[in-house]
């Protein structure tokens, strides 16, 4: 589908979260890099929200409170201490993390606050042992320029990362505490992004800017992007947890398609004359009898364990539930998402997708008859404990009424294919109150001045200076930066004496193209790359051998470069042996040399390369052959 | 938030500026300083911090501090909204539940947050408590009252006495259990005090506290209170006890004897431990599991009310280099008995012994406990110990130093002379003395 993003009024704001590579966590001295070999303890907690004095009701908090679960924490003693366990008050705010935040702020021309106040943001899903996330604004305002456009920054905050979910059961949830407390920086942009591509460009630019601080972590799980997306007539949708940068444009595009689809359905429902009353009046009926002998596995399981099958008719919704705007984007999926999230039911089906899932045509016919559903009507069925199933269909009703109004505002979670799923209602004004265990943290003007004086160069500046200093192309300099090999590159060049271009092509071009070919180049360590460069610099192997060695090492983890040389028969050759071989060949092709020396030398080179490819530099070998032939010629 | 001060925590020039602008905490204000304009709600100031800042809550909920320097303009945009908290309806109790009274002595076992100002307001009435911890209404018919509103470190022997008198009145009123919500710092002392004042009571008297304050979702207050209510309303035993977490986990709570419990960790939920004796029971999955056979039964007819605590007792921890004058000074100030927390098996420097002997001869009680906390004193093993015994020091066996101090305060209030104090101190009254010492568990290495 070709979408004109301008005309539909797309507005996207980004919230980029990135783990900081500080020595220790935000409020304790546990490491931010996982250490293996610790002892694990498990403990149980329940969280309950302290009630608000204002007596107001937060929809997101109600949503979580309904799902009050036993929380089981797994604490590894090498990576967590009493602070993560909420058994000791937080230690002082990590200065190193604050500094990264301030440097980022200065790089974005944001205004650091005069005094940092750590807040508690209520989160009672268990991802924080305290029941709140500690977070603080470091700076306000600022901007970045992306492709010539000014993208205003709203806030820069530093906060603690949450615990990671290990397992989710109906009444129990397990978390690993190792990640809890790792400092995160959060950059929020204004909602001024107008296309999926631009969302990518802005996120990329923020990522590069953050990396200039030299203090952010890399790799899967270290970055999380949240988006808020709206289109004209649509609604503001928050999408949480996009981990891959490359996925961003797709998430935006699919969300636009989803909202357009929901608007289209709204119009169709209006045309069909569906009213709110028509939906709210519909009774929920028990249809277990119809499925008593069903072969549908999920219905069977639910009925056998004492559950009921309940049904709801939705008049004039027929055909609209299964209508698909893009894979997974259907009104039916919206209904199911809502019912699953609130009522935690599993078996939910609608007549647009039936017969199917083991439910037969006869069963569907009887269902429709019983529900008095006509041609244009749809029926939703849910199989589960009676109260859960009832609750689920209530949610479906609510969601169906919202379909008449278009796009409901909600928080959705991103999946790895770029689609999203209903997560919870959008929270009201953030429930925050001061973290009284941590005193305010003043930022003096002198300190800011000092930070300004030693501000790191941006990555564009780094690329510029690399290419100037080493005679590299801008592109390869940027690749070295993106692959985080600048430091290694500079060390290799200065310590081995290898030509900068050769080192750069090994570290950037070869590694990248071999990775693309499917080799596990991550298994090849920096020390291996250093060694390979040193061998090239010393003339012991030819630069052409580098990719072969890297390939071999990626397939043989734990082996050394020397092992690779042996296996690939790349051991340095004895030059006198080579000379002997050349003499032998000259003797063999003597007549050809006399007839056509140029042809002869290329034939001899061909023979030699069969034996010595990769072991001697081709140019050097050719030089030797030429000299030998000339010597020969001179002598005769 | 302190009542009355509408600019809490602000002082000096900043306070003047705010006052002149006619704003108060909770107002929406605009601050113009150094060519920047900030808008938000005026928040209270952290008292220990630099006074030259104004703290506001931004519209996104975050607080920031604004440094006040040069010309500053503060303007009120809107007045503070008063919290419009509507008290919850009176809880409905199930028929036939035991009657339990929760007495609060200070601190907050349950609270509400004003997210606008960050203020935390304690829930003190039964209605309020039940709306925050609704599970209680399935366990007991709850009544709540405020006894004191003090920090637990401000507790005194006089207040132990008032606490005991109040509980005795509740016992006579026929309640089925009493809960005393107490700050954790000195909860062990108060539990010991009531153990001596309310001997063999007919109902459980349960102390409970929280190691994480009740304004946070992870507070242990509710879990502890629920277990305490279960013990107060349903336990087959009637002991003065402390109910707190047994470990880091919310699913196991320990019931400790009031004379045997000590706070042994500054912050962890499992700070309270029974010393030289196991916990008397555990609470798990809503059930009480007994861990001792020697318990006073609910409905005991041997109840004796023995109030009275003297403020003339002292607890002195010996340290290397201690000067004997300290003991003299205490006696000069009117102290009539001293519990020593000696080293190891019960020793203090030989240099102090003559002073102890002299004071003892003058009628001052000396009892010896150990700063080892675990184990019992024995003063017959070494010369120093024997010399201390000769000087008149009483070895207090395996009694906790804090319990010994509380018991001494109680003894001094009723014994007529030194001999009676010495006799009473060694007489088992409320499980404070044990005969058998149990081994610790074996360490198993992989």
C-alpha cells in the first residue's frame, strides 16, 4: 500500500532508551556487565499500590492491579545486592551516569537542570522490586538536526533499567534481577517526525550522538525505542519496546495501516447503521452445549477442565472482523488482544475465521442459529472459566463500541515482525512522587563549564579526523565507527605498522561482508585481528589471506591464528625454497621464455600462485619472477 | 508535611521571595530566572539541601530544582487543589470473626500519597486501614486506635507502662487479640517490656512493623500486618510476640517471642531474629505453624498484670579503653542498676572492677550480658569473670542485653532492695532465660 504520510497528518515522537556502559549500576555498586558463576536465590513478593491522596483512578494502574500476581525474583549474588532486592535503601546517584546524561545534553544543546531530583514512577507489574522506577530529568529542551530538519528534544532523563521477565504464568511471574538498576538514558523527541523513514533517521542520529559519549552499551537488549504515533482522525498510540532500529519504519508503517484500517471499518459500520446501543444491548449466552462433542482441541481442553463456551453476537459486524489490511491487522485481532490482555483468556474465536481451528461447519451453523445471527452478523466465542469468559466478552463489547468511534488510544507492545499487540490503556498523568531516600543533586555552573571544555567530538567529527589522518575514505571511516573498531584500528596501525587501508579493510570491509555471507565473525576476537595484521605487516602472509583466516576462525572458535595458518597451509614459506621453485619453473619454460617472456612470466606466476596463494604477497612474487627471468636472460 | 508551614523546607532569601509572591506549596507557579521560564507546581524543599533552590513539579510529573540567583520573578498561576479524598465506606465484616484492636504508636503502617506534592499521609482509622489492606476484613473484626505518634527511638520506660496499661484495658474489654504497630528500631525493647508487664495473658499481643515504608508498593507493612492479624485473632497461643518477615521473601513470616527477639539488620525485611531460641511459630500461606511446645495457651487463666517501669536502669556496652568514671557518672545521675554488655563470656577490663565493686557495695545492681549477642555468659572460666562475680556482678545467662535492660527497669520498679533485684533478675518470667543452648546449622560446601 502506498501511503501519502503528509496528507494523513502522521506525527511520530520517539523515546530512545539506551543502557549506559558505566562501571556500576545507578544506585548501587553492582556491575553493569553480567558476571557468571554467582549463586542464585529466589524470593517471592507481592506489590500493592499505595493509594493516591486525590482518590483519582488511573486506568493503567487499575489494569495492573486486576492482574495482581505472585512475583518470583531470581537474584544472582554476583550481579545483585540488597539494593536490587529492595532490602536496602538506594546508594547515591551514580555520578558517572549523571555525567553521561549531562554530556548528551550539551551535545544536543539541551539545558541541564540546576538540581536533579530523583522521582519514583509507580510501576506495579513487578519489573521493579520497589514497585516504582527511579527516574530523574537531567536536562530540558535541546535539538538535533537530521537531514537538515530540526528535531526538538523534550527531555533527557536517566533512569534505572527494569528486571527481565523469565517466565509468565497465569498467577505467577518470574523476573531475573540482574538487569535491574543498570542506568538508562532516555531521550524524548517532540512529535515532529512525518514518515517511517524519518523515524529511522532520527533514531539513528540519536544513537550516533549517544555513542559519541563513549559510555553507552551496544547489542541486542541495550536499546529500546518507544514511539508515539498519531494520524489525523486517528488516535495517539504509544508503542513500547522496539529493539531493532531497522524495524522502526515498519512499525510506523504498520501502525498507520492499522489506524487507517480502523477508520475504514468505522465508516463501514456507520454505513451499515450500527449503533452503540445495538452492541451494548446484546446478551452474552452460554453455548457450551453446541460444542459438547467438539474436536477443537482448545475448546475441548477448556470444556473438560470445567470451563464454559460463551458467545456474543455483534450485529452487522460480519466480514469486518476477518478483513485484513496487512498480515495480522484485523479487527478480530484487536478484539482478541483486548480480551487476552484484560481477562487472560486463551480460546477466543469469531465467525469470520470459522469453520477452522477444529471447529466444524455444522458447529458454526448451530452456533449462528442459536445466536440468531444473520448473514451480516458476527459471533464471538470465548472458552474459559465462566467468569473469565464473561469478562472477556465484556471487553470485546467495549472494544466493539470503540470501533464505532475509530481508533482507541492505547499502549501497544511491538513484536519482532513489526506488528503490535494491545498492552494496556494509556496511563493518566504519570504517578510520580519524590524519592526521599536520595537527596537533590545540584549541578554547578563550574562543573558544566568543565564538561563543555572536554566535550567529546561527535562521530561525524571522529570520521572526518580518521579519514584525514589515515587517508581513508569517509565511508570506511564511518564503518569503523559503526562497528566500534576505531580504537583497535588505531592500535593495530601504530603497533604493527600495517598500512592503514589494509587494516581498515580487514576490520570493516572483510568483517562486514563475511558477516553478510553468514560467517560468525563475532567469534573472531580483537586479538586475532591484531595478529593477522601483524603477520601481514611482517610480510609473513599476504593481505589476501586475511578473509580466509577470518572465515576459518569463525568456524573454529577457540582456535588461534597459528592454528588457522596450519590448517589453511599458510605457514610462512622459506624464501630459498621459493627461489628454488622459480628456478625450476624457469628451467621448465625456458623455450617459452625465449619466445615470449611476457607470456612465460604469467604462466610461471600462475603455477606459483597455485602453491603460494595467500602465503606470499602476489606483487612480491611477481617481482621475484621478473628478477629471476631477467637474471637468466642476462646470463645466456 | 508539617502542618501549618505552607513553605515547608524553604528558608532565607528564597523563602522571602516565595512569601512576597504570595505562593504556597501545591500552587501552580511560574518562575522567571536567568532568561528562562519554568512552570509547575511548587513543592516542599528537602531540609538538608542548599537553601538557594525552588523545587517545582513539571507538567510531566518530574521535579526539578531551580537555582535562585540574580533577579527572580515568581508568579502564581493557580491555587493549590485541596486533596479531595473521600473516606471509603465502613467495611463489612464477616460474621463471627475474632475482634482485634490495632494500636498505633507512631510511624505509618499504611498510608496514602498525594502525588501532587509527594506528601505521605498515614492511614490511622480502622476504615482507612481496611481500605488500604482490605484482606484484614476477612481475618478479623478490626478496631484501630492511636496510642502515640512518636518515633520508636523516642520510646521511654514511662511509655512502655502506658502501652501496657492500654493493652490490659483491652484484655479486660474482651478483645481476642491486640496488635501494636511499632517503629522497628526499638520494637524489640517494647515487646520485652510488655512481656514482663502482661504475664501469661489470655490473648496474643502482637508487635508488628515495617522495614520498607508503607508509601511504596513493595512495603512489607501489609504482609506483616495481615500475618499479625492472623496471629492476634487466631493463634492458639497467647504470647507477647513480634511478627515480621522470616526472610527476604513475602511468603514466610516468623513469630518471635517478645523477650528473645532482636533487630539484627539495619534495612532488610528479615531484620528481626530470635536469639538463643527459635521463633515460636511461622505464618505461611495464611496458616500458623507452631515451632515451639512451651507456649502460653489462648484463654490462660493465670494472667497477671504487673505494670511499672523505672527510668533508673542503664545499659552500658563495654569497649577497650573504657573509663570507670562513666559508671560513676551514671550512678551520680541517679541510676540504680546497670546491665553491662561485656566481651565474650562476660568480661570487662580489670581496671574497672574496683569501681564496680565499690558501687555494688553502695547498693547498685550490676548484671552481665554479652556483646556477642549469641550464646550465654559464663564468668567462672577466666580470672576476670571470677573477679567480677566477687565484685557482685550477676551473670545473666543467655538473656539478650536489651531484654536484660528492660527487665532491670521493671525489677527496679518493684523490688525493695538490691537482693530482691538480684533474685528477680535471675527468675524466669517471660521466656527470657533458656536452659538449653542449641547448635547452629552445618555449613555445606559443594
